[in-house]
């Protein structure tokens, strides 16, 4: 069910280090997953996506890993920069959801210079 | 790069008043969505729209809410009689199929 006043987990990393943000998704039937970045006062910004027929996908400085066995998704950010500081959300969708996105709770990433 | 745009960026209204939130989706996209985010909470789906009709709506999207695509470019969300609990960020999104691209949001405050 929904939580009121979520306390988001926070990941603090040093500039230049790698970051790993984790997400547990809800529905084993979901077949498409997206990571979004949300900066304060802005809308979710697409980072990278992955379909359920893959277990890894790489972008520029980012990698998404999908483990369907345990319904786990992770986002790896290489050489984290101060501009990466934001809230990161995973979202899932699939036939059971129609074409709506179901968002996770989010993780705050703080990058220390 | 094309973007989803939304107006206004902020809206303050009195409880019981009607508000219309406006969105211009990316021009060649076919699927349109509204989501909302109450402060400190998850982004929640409200409604999806395709081929000039609602394709899906959540239980949040009750009779006080409506959506419209009045012309070839705009997509609007109307709240007929706002309640205090409607205070949130409202995001429009559009999609060709698959990835959804979000606008910057409208911050609605109901007093």
C-alpha cells in the first residue's frame, strides 16, 4: 500500500566515485523498466531503460542491471559528479499495468565535492 | 531536442475553485499522461490518453478530474472543484510508445 511522508534512503558518495542505486520492483510480470532522475522542482528526466529480455544495458556513464529472479533493478553511475545529485526513481510497466508507469519510492543521491 | 512543456509553473487557488493545467506534448507522440507527486511522496499515475480518449485512469482520477485534447497540440487536465489534498506537483508526460518523457510540472497549491 501507499506510505505517507516517505523517508527516502540517501546515498552519499564522493565526487569521482561510482554510485550504485538499488530498486526492488513489485510485479514479476513487468517487462519494461526505466530509471528517472529528478532534480529539485523539476520533472522526472529519463536516464536509461531496459526490457525484461535483457539483464544489462549501458549508456553514457550509466549502467542498468536487471535481476528478474529477485525482482531487483540497479543503476550504476560511473565517476559520479556534483550534477548527478538528485532523487533517482525506478519505474516499471507491463501488460498488467496497461501503459502506465509505476514508480518506486526513490533514492536521494548526494555527491560530495 | 523536443520537450514536453507545461503551464503554468505554479498555481495557487482557493478550495472549491476550478483549475486547468496545460501541457504541450512532444509533437509526434501519440500517448499522453498525467501524473502527480504530493510533496515527499512517489510519482502517482492519474490518467492516460490515446486516440482522443482515456485509455486508463487510476482511482485518484475521480469525477472531479477531466482531460481534454482541444486541438492538435495541447493536452489539459481540469480539476472541477479543488480540495486541499489536490495540492501537489502535476506532471504531464508523452510517449511515442514505451518511454515516457515528462514535462517540468505545475505546482498546484490549494488554500
